[in-house]
C-alpha cells in the first residue's frame, strides 16, 4: 500500500526539502497516492505521535516486527486504533498483517495510556488534542491566564525572527508585512475580529522578533525562501540572546547546533554588534568572531550547513560534523573559545503540536517509537525465587515476529489510586512512571556531561544551557548538580544572576521552580528562566540558564550548592535524542 510508505517518506524528509508539510506533499509530483489522503494521514498521525509512541514502546511492537520502521508503526497504529475506517490496506497486505496481529496488545496499551491521562473515552482524548496543550508544572510565578479557553482565540501565535544577516526589521515591516495591522499583544494577534484574518505584534523582549496570526502560511513567500525570515519560537531565541555575544569575545561554540536556528541567531547578533561598532566609529580592534557549530549526525550536519548558507551566516560559522563531547578543550583550535551555547537533546515535553507545518524548532522532531523499547513488565518481568505457573516453559521475551504479542492480563488494570500491584512487584502507578523516570535519568546524565564538559574549556567565560523540556530533572536539577561538580568549583563557574542578564530578559517574570529532589537558593532560582506553553505569553515550554566564570579557579560561589556531586563523568550510555 503506497499510502503508508509514501507518507512515511514525507515525514522522514531525508532529502531535507524546504517548506511546510502541506507544501512538500502537494508539490511532490511523484506521489502515487492522493495528496489529500497523504496530508490527512500525516497531519492526524503526528498529532497523536506522543501518545502513539508510548503505546508502541510499551507494547514492544518494533522489537518483533522488524519490517516496520518507526514512522510506519506510527501511521499504521494510528489507523488501527483511531481512524474511523481502520487500516487502509487489504487484510492480506503485509503492512495490515504486521499491525493487525497485535491489535489486542496495542488496544490494551492504548486504553492504559488514555486512562492514565484521565480520559474516560477516546472522543474526550481527541478533543483534548484539538486544543493547544497546557503544561502542568507548578511554579511560584503567579496564576496563568489560559487564553485558549477564550472565545474566538486560536492556538498560539506564529513567531518569526527577522534575519538581520540579510535584511532589517524596518525593511520587512514595510514590505513583507505591510498589509498586517499592528497590535499590542499576542492575545490580539490570536483573536479574529471584524473579518480581519491577520495581525502583527512586535516583541518587547527579543529584538527583531514578531508574532503573527498562526493561520497565515509564509512558507511560500520569497522572504522566507531567501532566508530573510526564520520561523523560531520566542522561547528558543532566549538561548543566544542570554549568551549576549560581545565585541571582546573570541570564538563561540554551539555544542548541539542542528538544525541551526540558534546558530544563525548568534551570527545575527554578532553582525549587529559589528555594525553598531562601525556606526559609532569604534576602532576595529576586536578579534574575528568564529562560531563553531557542532553536530555529530551527518544528515543533521548537512541540514545545519544548508540553513547556515540560506541565512547568510557563512562568514561567521564553521560546521563540524563531530560530537561535542569528543572535543578536547585543550586543543589549540579551541584556545580562543570564550562562550558556549548548549541546547542538548531533551524530552521535548515543552513543544507545541509537532504536526505544526511551520515548526522548525530544534526539539520539534516527531517523538518516534523505539525499536529498542523493552516489553512491559506484565510480559517480561519475573520475581526472584518464584515462578508463576502460567509462565512455565515460556521465554521471558516475545521473539516470534509471526505471532501476535501476548495480551496483558485482565487483572490489575489501571486504578485511580495506583495501588494495585503488577506482576513485576511494582504498583501500577510505579510501573507507569518507571519508563519516564528512566528516560529522564538518561537524559539528565547526558546533559550534565555536556555542561560539565563545557566548563572545562580553559578560556570560556560565559555559557547558556537550555532545553525545550518542562521537567525539573532536565532543567533546575541539571543546573544545581553541575554547579556542585568539582570542575565548576575549581574553575569558578556560577550562574548569571538575574540583575546581570541582558535587559530584554531581566524583566521576564517566569523563573525557576523547585522539584521534589531539587532545592536551590533564591539566587540560582532567579537565574533560571522558564517559558510555559498554554499561557498568554504564547511560547512553547522552555528553560534556559546562563553561567559566568569568575577568575581561573578557586572555591565555588556562595549560594551555588545543591544536590551533591554532579554525574558529569559517569560512563553511562549517551542519550541519542530525537533523530
């Protein structure tokens, strides 16, 4: 059935074709399937991707169906479990057989996921996904106003950064956006009134950033195709802006650079500094700035190079197809590195709808199921010293791809109090939380390794660390543990205090939060900036914190202690992130 193969190919986008999902489908002259069908399947399946990933991973489907790719599994499980007419392939087709023989297992896991999210019916879950998700983390920054519940309001604004490497904000406002009326807030941008379909708001925190109505598609506009406009969420712009490149800087490193939004933002900030310097007739005695953009994956490095060229950032950027962790800080090539930007792989839990066709954020890749996901505890767990009768003579893991996966036992289903024991000896609540906690541990371990590695660059003076995650474990937890590391204490690293932050972000109200196992002093909490999706700020969920170095060594700074020694040097398997 070409529909599934072609849709999977479109979503993979290995050729790195520019444009929105819709434009890539409708401009593809080689499609055998109807573009309408391909777009419907792609957009609907990606909307459910986060839930379907959990269902597929918990079922262990990809571990036994080797013929299915993660994208095919996502599309087929969507149609099997959610689509009104089921799988759009003959019953004896290889793809239909591959997914349908596991219907019992997948349906059971889908029900568990649905109930775990508090929805009694599939229809309620569908309705929740049709709205912009609202983050659930608690903070001390005051109540949030959920603008998405107001009548006549759309999801969230479209953020566009004016690429000053090629153009100016005034120039774009007087040409590309000339027809859009100016408004004062994102709420007004999102509201349709008096038949007006579009408006524009100039951001007050980040220079050269605007928000427009989300139903306007600029992917075909010459200004976008020529690199004058870059789609970048406001929160994503915090990383480079907080780093605040300076004329006195030497080289800068973007440690996890693909696809390149933050890299090109750094380049634009550097060029603006140089331009202002020339305008003020200041002597040109600062060193040439070089941005070293690291990306270990070859395909993503190619995407990064393509974006750097399109944005006109070539004079500033050197792309290295290498792992940042493999860079030797003492290598003479990096002797002039004074600032680093770290935006590592993360859970992506702060992202908006990943089916958004104009979403180009670094963390916006689809949450895909894993072939290495373990089978659920109910099918693989054993109790030491005891053997259950029903497992006698059975292998611990299901390995025959021609047989359906075993259906989970009907006892001990999800209960609201989470108290029912599972066959693995854990409560249902614990068994559900275990995969997430394991994943967050792997992620945070990798993130701490990255941050403490950055601390080791001998001439480094400033660092920003950011994620598009809402979890404390990946954010404040990493900050506190990294500050407690030996390398941070020995080299004099501390947080960039709120009063030291760039003026546009100093007034940002949403600050760090404390978790169950993360305590920090107020100076550290105030140094952390958070963005929360589903608020009138109109951003995705995001976290960023800056670091500065005082002196070349000595004790750690007062107020920087937290959770004990960091695990930056653990020899633990590195998190691969989103592909």
